[in-house]
């Protein structure tokens, strides 16, 4: 497996990634903003645990969703219509990533290390990383974060304290990105939670085609025109 040098931002071709474990491409390097931006534009993301070297992945197939094809269950539709959550964007990025980094009751640990928190907070300050937050009675109860590159959004992680709070954040993200003509949200790896929201898998080669078309698009998603407090559903 290739070992990345601190002195070079170059990645191996994603087509050289291992099939077992699926998508493992390289190790090493660092989490500089420049390296992370280049990685995502090539369909590569870091994923590792504390005590491991930085591991870089590009799985095949890839989990994605077309914002227009977001699918809300009947119960989620009821939650959205009730408007029991206030939804904001980029109002509490640091808190969202902190919550996402906390151990879950359904997992043994967390993959968001302190090093990764620092790196993504820097990307947020640079205008590359964004968050959607859900509030109830003034308290942050759910949210998600990810990176915007060109016309694409690369989802990273989500959390919820109240039932459906992260799903509501995801629904609002899809609505916002649909309005911005975003053709695809990268969800990295499939799971039952994401599949319930309409996430599908596509071959890595097809994902790469979408990256080449939209990751450096001349009309990127314009986060600056979006309101902080999002309109009710």
C-alpha cells in the first residue's frame, strides 16, 4: 500500500485502491486543508481510528444521493410538517463536529479524532466545510457536516439527540442543494439509515465521472446567499 509523503500532495489513482478492505488506497500524509481539498475532489477521504496512521479511502461502489430524489418516510414527513425543529446552517459547526465525534451507543468507538476535528474546523473557516443544525427549544439536538466542492457536497457525519433530528437536517440539506442545482451528495459508505433516506450506490467509475464534471464547476454552490435560519418545510 502506498505511503504518502508530507512533502507531496499527490495521491495514487483511485483505481488502485484495494478491494479488501474495500477502497483502502493509501496511508500517511497529513490533514492539511490543501491535501483534504485535493483528496475530496478526487473521490478520496480520510477514515481511521486513534492510534492508526491516516488512512485514505475510495470505496467501490460509492454511496450517493441526488438531492431531488430524497425520500422521506411517512413518519419523517409528519415530523417535517409539524415543524417542531428550527433548522439553521453554519450556526454551530464546532458543536456539530464535537457531537459527531462522541461515541454512539451502537458503536464501540468513534473515527473522528481530535486531529480530524481541528482539520475540519479549519476547512470551515476557509468556507469549504459547512453544517446544518436542528434545534428544539433553543437547544442543539441534531445536525450534520460536510464539504462543498464546486457543485457537489461531500457528507461526513451526522448526529441526533432527539428522534429524527439528523434526518430533518438531511432533508433540509437536500432541499437547499436541490435549489442550488447540486447534482449529487457523496455519502461515502452505505448503511441502513442512509438507505432509508434515498441513498443509493453507484460504481466508482461513475462517481469519478461526476467528480470530473462538477467538483471544479465554474458555478459552485453559493453558501453565502443562504439564510442562517432556514424556512419551515
